[in-house]
C-alpha cells in the first residue's frame, strides 16, 4: 500500500467533489479494545465492566487535548437498551470553533451559591433553589422555551430527598406530578469541586447559554447530565459547535468522531484518534482462540451529511439516495468485503434484499416517489420503513436512514446517512483507504446518478458472493467503473483488506496442481428467544464455517477433488482454474441449529486422478488433538503458530479409506458442498 499515492488520490477526489458541486462531511465510529483483557466479558461481549470507564476517561482526555484544548468534557448518560439494568455512560468532548468553552474556574463555591449565581444571570428567582435533605446537593427546577426564555418554579412539598440508588443527583430526583417544571439543574459538592448535572434542553443555543453562565461563575466544575440536543431541520444549531464522544459497546470502546469537511481533515482525525487510542493501550484488532486475526469486534460505521441538516446533499437532491441504494444493490462487494464476521439477514447491517424478497419490489415503487419536488421530511417517510432489518429495526440496516430526515424518531432529522456494513480494520490507513473508496463512489454517483433497476440476486447472494474470489472480482468492477468517471483508485490499495477479511488458510502443490484454501463468509442465523442473553445482544449460531477451495493447473478430464469423501462441485473460472466452496460445522455448541449434527472438522481434501490419490491436505478448525484452545493466544507469534498448525500438507493416502460420493445436487447453491446435507443424505 503506497500511502503517499493514496493521500494524493484523496485530494483529487476532493477536487472532483468541488468541481461537480458536492459539499459533504464524513465521519466514522472506530472501535477499540484492551488486548490484555480480551477474554474478559467487558472486552468481548459486554458493554460495561470494571475497567472500561477508566480507560475511556483517559482516552477522552487525550482526544480533548488534541482536538479541543479550549473545549470541555461532559460525563453524560448514554444509550439504554432493553435487557440492560442501567443506562450506559457517554463521555462527550464539546467545543466551539470560535469560542472558548473550557471550564477553568478556581473559585470554591458551595452548591447553593452557584445556583444563586445562575438564577441572577438567567433572571429566575433565587428563592426557587432547593437544598437536598440527604445529600450535599442543591436543585433548581429549570427549563427553556424558545419564545419565553428561561423559567423556573419552586420544588413542591416541604422536603426533598434523593432516591437511594447509585448515580448523579440529577438521576435520583423524586419527581412528583405537581412539578410545574419537569427538568432541573442540579449541583453537588465533591472533593474536587462542584459537579453540575445539566437538564435536557431543546436547542443547542440554550445549552451553550447555560454553559457560558457556568463559566462566568469561575467555579471549579465538572459536567454531567444531558448532552446538547441534536439539531433538526427547524433548529440548525449553532455554527462552529462540534462534539465527539467516547462510549461503551459490547466488547469495545467506540469513538464517535466529529465530521470532517475535507480529505486532509479526515486523515488528521482518523490517525489522531488511532494514535491516542494506542497510547492508552487500546488496539483495533484481536486474535481468536484458533489464532485467527480479527477486527476489534465492533464496527467502524461511516456517516455522511452536510454542514447542517438543510445543507445535506440528500436534502438538495433526493435522487442521490436512490443512486446509492441501486449501486450498493448491484455490487455485493460493498456489502461483504469490508464487513465483520457476522453477516446475513439477521446481522446488524443486512442488505435490503436479504430475507425480505418483496423489499426490492417495494423499493422500486419508492424510487418513483422521488420524481418531482420533494421535501426532505418526505424523503425520510418514504424510506424509513423500507431500509430496515427483518424485525423492522431501522438502525440495523446496511444503509441506515434513521438520522436522515425521519420526522418521528428522536434525532432523526440530521441529514445524515450511515454505512453500517463496515468492520473496524486493524490499521488506520486501511480505514482511510476504505473511506476514500466511499468518497470516490459518492462523488461518482453525485455526478452521474445510477437509475437502473435493482438486481434480483436470489440465492446467488449467499452462494456466489460468500466467496472471496467473486467479491474481489466485483470490487475490480467497481474500480473500473470509477476509472470511467475519472477517478483512479489502485486495486493494490485494497489487497490488505482482502487478505485480512479472507486469509489464506493454507496451500499445497501436487502433480502440477495448486490448491489454495481461503476463509469465506458464512451467514450466522439468530437463534430463538430461549437462547438470548440479557444485555441486548442476540445469540447466533456461529458453529458454521465456509471455506473457498481454488485450484490452478487442473486437467478437468482427469482431475477431481474430494472433501471428506465427497466430490466438490467445481466451477470453471478459466483454463485450468476452478473453484468450489465447502460449508460445514466447525464447532459444537450446547445450543445451535441441527443439534444432531456433530463437528465435521478436520476437512480432508484429496486431489484425485481417476481412483488414485495424487496428494492430500487437511484443515483443522480445532487443534490437531480435536480440542479447542482454552485461552486466547498471548501474542502475534502464538496466534500465528496456532494458525499454521491447523493446516497439514501431504497427508498420506493410507489415512483415508472408502470411495468418493458424487457431488450432491444443490440447485439453490450450486457452488457449495454443504457437508451437513451430505451427512443427512
């Protein structure tokens, strides 16, 4: 990968955007983990844990120092998913490009004194401040109305006692029906100063006004409470206001980057975030027990939009969204080549044509609604119920519009489109190269909209396009299309993505025939509700694997290849070049589909000439003793050793007895030998 060439290409794409009138921002959500604790729940499956918040706080402080030295940090409430006992936290770094927001106070005030100062500045009665009976905190009912400004009311009743539970004061208020104002500013005394819990507010400008009042107090403060509201089409927010956040996700820490307006700014942000994460001991990759090199386990979703919701390119040209949806439908490589291990109709970012066969028909009807004048809010109404997963969840979609112009969803009118079928790569340059591909494609589709019909791929999607060879060929078709539109991206820049996503499991040469075994994709089905775990995650059957067998130098008249005694359905790629896939049960779990089927590893591949074995090799998903490794590999060398020992060359013919079964007829998946079907036949 020639990074200097990639940087130059990024600037050429920026010039292409400018020449064709495309103004768009781009952000991402990289994810990281602690490699020294990768086997602990909080760094593998759980969102929260004992050490994650501490690591996130150090990272957030470094990011603030890098991107917002005049900004501030706020510890606020994050997402709260069904099944989780408490809301997640969120560390937000907030700044203004022109104004200083940093809290540098040295004055040591009491909580009551600070609230009294706030009342004077906002012109509300200081008598409404209320001391908490069972805590060193003070409370002021406070709300803001765009027409009436700030207003308050006395706390009803003679006593105010916080609810006895963990959490900041603002989350423990005993709200009563007679409260005329339903939100409150809370200030608590701590050993380091005052802890301020901000109320929810309707506009960014009101949030910033309250913050400026707190700064004027010169008190030593730390911020908790509600984050600034998300601007909508009616509320454009305040120009120059920026934020990034550090939040927990299952197994990882996620950084929601602030959007970049140019390629150079994007490079600076992505590399800066990665540098600070690594300085905190966090990395963007992990090793499986079998030694496989994997991504962090989290996504790296890319978000595009405009400087404001009204300036979003999707508000200016609704047909832009149609072009994107059609192009992604035509090129499965964009859905699968950069994705994570979990793909398919029940994953977190399924294609629109997976498992919902009527979706393409309905989508084409929706495209007709884009003709003529269209308000942005109507764009959201047209697509919000089409770009969803099988359960109707709009956030779990490959191309997600829940932040575009949805008039119903909170925060749904930001003018943002999210690409979610992207896994966190192990290197920031790989991440940026992928984002460059997206930038080039978006520029091409803005200049020359794609208006062809959608493709009905049917079962090809989970047969042909689960295999690395066809995904690479499809990516080459994408790059060729970009060249035709004046955008030159080199194939070699994406070879690291291919090798990372589809590692070579092993190869052997015998009698002039080269056999190569690569990891392929396998859709993992979600299991029934009885298998679900608490905490919002969904249990899947990951016991299945698929591998691609590619052969060179084959004489089709005399050569055949068998796997575990079953002949492969070889597909011709060119003279002497053939390919097939093998689908099999790699592991045995207590709960999985088809519980009567056992483990079908190791896979033995025999190169045959007539009835004579010319050579053989074996691929193990477990170690050679047939057991799973009990712990994760300690380092890269140990992981590599485990990977290497799982492939055996030149197994002796005497190790195998019996004949070979003809390829099983499988018209829905003609490229794939499904060993589960072979066992049950």
